């Protein structure tokens, strides 16, 4: 199994959550990277709003990108 992760989406948390839900419906569990939460936990930012990034295993990327496109359309 390919252990390389590929970024499939960068954007606001609302769209990221919609994509995560759709991916989970077809059995893909993405990794969500949220820098604003990391900064908040580290005490650097109190109201920092940033984009979230979604990553999937490389062998799931093609199918995941189809889901991303369907949600964004």
C-alpha cells in the first residue's frame, strides 16, 4: 500500500467538513490539517482563521479528487 499522502483540498472549514463527510461515505478517511487550531493550542493566536488542508493516501487520491470536484461544483 502506498503510504504517501497527497493534498486534495485547501480551503475554509465549512467546505472541508462537507468534503470529509462525502469521503467518509465511500470509505476514505482523510487527514485534516488545521494550522489555526495548532497555533491556538500553542498560544500564538486567539482569533486566527485559516484554511484547512485535506490529505488522503496516495492510492485513494484519484477517487477523492472526484468527490472534491463534485462538492465544489
